[in-house]
């Protein structure tokens, strides 16, 4: 089964997810909503830690939730923050993890007023190191 995409609903879910962010150090809330091919939406928020390298971003939280429940094919992800003057984009680590599960699905970068721009995983991570790379050795 392939789901149809309701971008506005996905964007709203990403903004709802940021409300659960645990970010006592940066106060930078991020939420993500990931649409799996079967129509399930997995949300995630950033979770900080006093040991900064152990922090987990919203996008990776959503991906890990989906994969832990058997989903590995995605249609789109929306990413939200409280930044009002620019569209939020995933960090480099998240771009790599997003690409791991497909180079062509849509990534919606949003603002708190629910406006968004659309990119693809490949646009966000040009010249990627993907699942096919180890077999080229």
C-alpha cells in the first residue's frame, strides 16, 4: 500500500512534535513527522543530554521509531522549529541518516507559521555516501 501525501497535515504534525522536545541546554525545539509508505506517520523531537555528543535530533528520532517498528520506506518528512526568519534544515548527520532510507523522498523545511519549502534527500546531501557505497569497494 502506498499512502497519499497531505503535506499540510505532515507539517502540522512536525510542529506538534516539537512541543515534546527535551532541550534544557539549547532551548532549541525541533520536531519531525515522517510519512512511511504504508501511511503511518512517525513523529520525533530532539532529546538533549548534558553529555552533548549523546543528543539525538528530531529527524533521527522519527527514523529510529519507524525502523524499530519495521518501516524502511518513506514518502516524506517535515521538520519544524521555532525559527521564524528562515526554514529549518536537518544537520549533516540527519541528512546522512535520511539518505540511508532513500535518495528521492521529499523533505519539507518549515517555519512556525506552517509555510514550507520542499527539497529531496539528495538535494540536501549531494554526493552522498549511501547504502550502495560499501559494495563499490
